[in-house]
C-alpha cells in the first residue's frame, strides 16, 4: 500500500525543478546550486515530428536516402542548439567560503569578488541592477525565460546572472559566501 503522504512523481519532479536542479541527475558533491542551461525537449519533439513525417514520406515513395539525410541534418542542427544552450547558460555554485565559485557557462566568478551586502539588499528588494550591466556567461541579453539576478562585485561593477529561480540562487549564494550567509545585525541572531 502506498503512503498517502508521499509526493507523487510529478510533485517530486516539480519540487526539484523549482530548486534549480534537474530531477534526472543530482548535483555532484561540492555543488551547492545547479540549474541546467537548456533542455533536450526540443530535440525529442523534433525527432518525434520527423519520425511521423519520414513515415509519411516513405509511404509516398520518397527515396529513403533523401529522407534519412534530411532527418540527420535537422536533428543534428537541433542537437547542436540544445547542447550549446546547456553549455552556455548552465549556472553552478560550487564550494563554500573563500573557495566558492559561481559558474555560468565558461565564465567563473569567485564569491570573494561579490558584495554580500548588495546581494542581501537585492534579496530584500531594496537594491537593483545598474543600467547596461553585462550578462555573466556572455550574450547581449538574458536568455528567454530567465530573470537577471544582479551581483555587484567588490570593484563596483555589476553583472547579471541568468536564472529561472533568482530567490533560491540568492539564498545559495549568501549561504556559500565567505562573509557568511546570515545577517547578524538583527536582534536574537547569532553569527555562525
């Protein structure tokens, strides 16, 4: 008999995606936050559509070599786009303290270079982003479906981190930050 309190598969998957992690593979040790940059869903949807179209084309006596060439070409292009999105926009937070590093695609940002006070102000809604701030990971603008979490560096410049879950990423950044994750200025709080 199933436990009625246990989450169903769809609930467990939705919960893990809301935390910025893929439900198919847990993050490796040392990774505090992982958000995949892209999905293979467009590839599989294209493959299904091409299978239906290829079956129809073969039923109409279109040469199999031509159908196969088109299928391979289209799937190759879609796979290249999916892989590029995963490599360019994957957000990972690794380590804790002085060794903590935020990675977006190929770019790395040590958390020792991030202003924790500004990040707390962004989390609380009292600070924002500078106009024209560059996107961490490259690109002219944020990818579709992403919000930009502003991070001010200790040198005064600001960058945007593209993420689907800015609240969870800011909490993970503050937790891993060398200055400590909690604001100890309030009454009743003890420094870790």
